[in-house]
C-alpha cells in the first residue's frame, strides 16, 4: 500500500532533479581579479628576483586616471599612439642616472588578456639617449607587460622591440633598440597580463 508519507517523499525527490546545463561545464573565458589578497594566487610563492629601484630620480610622474590606452579586444595589441588620455609627464630631464620614474597601480586584471586596467604616460625627449628601461611591481608575481612607443617621424615604433612584454619578472631591457632623439615624443604603456592587483614603478636610466 502506498501511504501518504511515501507519496510525498517520492514527489520531493522528483522535484530535486535539475536539467543539465552545458554552460556549467565550461570554464570562464577570463578570470577577473580585483583584490589585494595574493594568498589565493597560484603564483604567490613564485616570485621574481627584484631589480634595485634607484633611491632618487630626476623627475617622478604619477599616473592620473583616466589614462587607459585603447586595447584591441581579444588581442595583446593597442591602437597606435598618440592617446588623448595619457598622463602627461612633460619633458624628460637630460643627463645621466635615473631620469624618470613612472608610478601607478593596475587595479583590475583580466587573466590572459590586456583588456583589464592599463596605464599610459607620455613625455618628450630632450637629448639623444638609449636608456635602460625597467618595470617592477609589488607583489612581484604574475606578469606585467609594457611597450615604449616613440614617434620616429614616419611611424610609432616600440623602442624596446617587445622586450618589456615577456614572462620575465621584472620586465627590463638594458638599452632601447634605437636612439631616442631630442624632440621625440614617446608614450609608455603598462598592463597586467596575469596576476593580482599591483602597484608598479617603471623607469628610464642612462649610464
């Protein structure tokens, strides 16, 4: 005999069944990381070897939002400069040693993409140089990428030739691949390809 209790229990079991959702089996295209807690970052113990940050610079340029460069969706590419929202750092000081520090914060990341927060800075070269360029961040995990675009008069060229967009921690080139000439306008771009929210400093230095 089917009792009332048996019937109710069977109805509850049937009610618990849910249709299969294929979307539940697919990983998200990107993971958004927008907090400061690196304890949940798989790379948190895989830190890079820092480069010593100079104690002083001839000038310091702090980012001023909005200063995002236009990134091409789905690509690790930007549109060519100039970009109207770039932080204006003015004239690059002449001389030797650490010339300029560009400081900022990447406050959200789209993993495996350049489509999160990025920053850009512009400056004018005052004398011919082939500087060392370094990008360092804190915490030094994940992967920041950068490009140093300079107007050669014919086109905008990456003076680091992609050397600041690698898997190195920190990113650096010992000298630019062509001389930065007096009067040249350059635009520096930095973005996180993966990692966590981070503060960074990028600098140009002449021996």
